[in-house]
């Protein structure tokens, strides 16, 4: 019917909490830059609605992202999962193509951010990761794909780190250790815990006791994070999670629309 205004295509971030997310600002700026009639919104979502919402939004022509704590739930809801989703058990982007499709852009986005802070590829590097949740899983998988020489994992709950390692086939170059046993020199130390989100959080790593050449914090904040501030004060190159966020957002945008994402616009939104 002519003369009936159409609604913008809906893209959504499903998670809980989602209020603090920069994703709506990043994607809406990208849609505006390319004159695409679409709207990205954050929806606080309970676990039992994740699959049905993904399906409704994607089948109506849109798509979206899934954030914590629902990336596993999202992976289980898919008709077509990418190899990375199958390997990590986590999905953070979805769209429709003859069924509900999903991928995990955290893996490639982490690699881009780590290579930027290290100043070179990850192949043959030594990496230290703190954390054993969903983000750490993407970090470990990306490091394995990149053929790092060694990857040490430390985590508050050691058993969870052991389980993460086992779940990825217990590779020989991945070791679960603890903060008192770190003697190696690392090319990059990564914070993949939630520490740094709140002002009262302790630092995830004591940099005086870690021999690292660079630091990447997956947590992000407008003025950096306490770990990034501490690393820079110690003379180390350091970045917070904004580059990973934008690289993941750009990869999502490209999955949905099949056109190159306007990265410069997206980086500007996060102040990079
Ligand atoms: P998650 O699955 O909930 O895992 C949380 C991790 O933090 C676990 O290793 C947990 O240790 C640890 N942790 C929580 N509180 C702690 C405390 N008080 N002391 C020590 N360790 C603590 O979360 P996630 O999905 O992995 O996300 C982790 C962080 O990465 C979040 O801040 C998220 O925003 C960020 N992230 C950023 C990007 C990006 O694009 N920049 C992408 C993905 C994730 P236990 O196992 O012992 O509980």
C-alpha cells in the first residue's frame, strides 16, 4: 500500500544489565552515517525470552546482539551457528537467513584489540589472562586460533579456569596458574574479569608482580579504567575495552547488512 509510513528496522541488544551499554549509540550513529532506516535499542531481557525475541526480531528483517548473561542461551536458540559459536558455546550477534543465524564477534574483536596494543600479531606471543567467564573463553579461543606460544589463565575460582581449559580441548600451551606463580614475561596481560566496572573494585592484576610488556583491559569506561591508568603510570602501552567493543560492533553491522561498517564514525562515538 502506498502512503503508509514504514517503521525503521529493529535491531536490539538483549541482556541484563544493558542500561550502561554504548552499543545503541554506536549502531545508531552508523545507521545515520549510511542513511539506513533502522533503530538499535537495548532491551533488558530475562533468560526465558532470549530465544523467542531473537527469532521475532530477526524474522522481521532486523537483528541484534546478545550480552551477558545470555550468550550461552543465545547459542542454543540458533538454527545456524557459526564454527566460532559451536567452539565457544557463546553467540553475541544474530540475524535471519533461512532461519536464525548467529556468530561470535568477540573472538575477532579481541584479536584486533590485542594486536593493536601489542603492536604486532599474536602468533608466537606469550599471553596472561585474568578471568574464566564468557569473555575469557573468547580470549582463549582467539589466542589458540592465533597460535600463541603460551597462554596462562588465572581466575578467582580456579576450577572454573580448569573447566574453561578442558572445554577447549586442554591444549598443551594453555596453563591454569595462580598469581603467586607468575615468573614468565608476557607480551600482553589481559583483564577479562568484571573488575573495574565499579569504582570500589580492586585491580584485577598487581602490575608490580607481573612482568608484562602491554596491558589490555576488556572493561571500558569514558576515562579509561583503573588498570589502564596503573599500566600507563608504569610506562606500559595499555588500552581499555572500547576498541574491542567497536570492532565487535562493526563485525555485527557487517553480518546484518553486508556492507562495510563506518568504523571511523563508530570509533568517534566511544572517543577513540
Ligand atoms: P562473566 O562470564 O560474568 O565472568 C566474570 C569474570 O569476572 C569471572 O572470571 C569472575 O570470576 C570474575 N570476577 C567477578 N567478580 C570478581 C571479583 N570480585 N574478584 C575476582 N574476579 C571476579 O563475564 P564476561 O561475560 O566474561 O565479561 C567480563 C568482562 O568483559 C565484562 O566487564 C564485560 O563487559 C567485558 N567484555 C567486554 C567486551 C568488549 O567488547 N570490550 C566484550 C565482552 C566482554 P569467577 O569465575 O571466580 O566468578
